[in-house]
């Protein structure tokens, strides 16, 4: 802190300090109010959409795991025959 900031703090009255604290608190609260208003704008998917998309994710994951396991087996078998 610079000397001028220390002097300003010492010369602030109690009312000025309270006002500054209140302003800081309002600034903090305005961030939460903005966050709350943004959450209200979210369009949540319905149950059917969530179920369908979750099923798609599970199926694709299962298929990819089988492909990776198959490639792993082919590479392992190939390396065993070479060495």
C-alpha cells in the first residue's frame, strides 16, 4: 500500500467506511444476481431427450470399446507370431 492510500484510510470516517463496505457487498451480490438470472435462461431438456441421448452415449461407448479391444487383440496376436 502506498502512503497516500494509508492516509486516505486514516481520514475516512466511520460512515464513509460503512458506505464503502456496503458498496463492496452490493457489488458482490450483483454478481450472484447476474448468475441467478443466467440460470433462469437455461432451457433444460425433457426426460425423453435425456433418456435417448444417454442411451446413444452408452451404445457408442460399448461399440468403441469392442473396436479397441478387437484392435488390441489383433495387434497382440500379430506381435506374438512375429516374436
